[in-house]
C-alpha cells in the first residue's frame, strides 16, 4: 500500500511516498552514487535500473523506496540530507529544502 500522507512522515514515522516522489524529481542520473551511500548494493541498483531502463525518475524513486523499506523509521530526511552533503550535492540538498512538501511532478 502506498505511503501517502500530508506531511513528510506517515503515522508510523516512515517517510511517505509524496516526499520520496518529490525528492526523486531532483536527484538525476547520479542516483546510484546516492543509493550506495544510503547502503544499497550494486546488485540492488542494477536490478532497479533493469526494471525501468528508460525511466530515470522511476529508477530514482525505486532506489529511495528500497532504502526506505530497508531502513523503515531510520530512513529519515536528515539521513538523506547527510548523504547528500557527504557526496557534495549541495545544490540538490538546497533544492530539496526549498521544495514544498506538497509539490511533486509525475513524468
């Protein structure tokens, strides 16, 4: 069942689909670097890419969704921000901070 909600986290304290979808529009094709930084394996990332080879936004969304499913309540926006800082992706971090939680794009 999708984790849609009005805020960043659902009632169980897990980051919701809306926020993951919003973030996925901002990451881009370097998402495997982020996935590895978040603890996913190269095999998991290859499987994600193979399942949606022509759809970058879905690849990014599924990467973040897999991280969320593996980490549960540990998949926080703060941990994602820390990973982005470690990668030096300050512009992405700034965009995430400046994008309203109720904004998302489906392409």
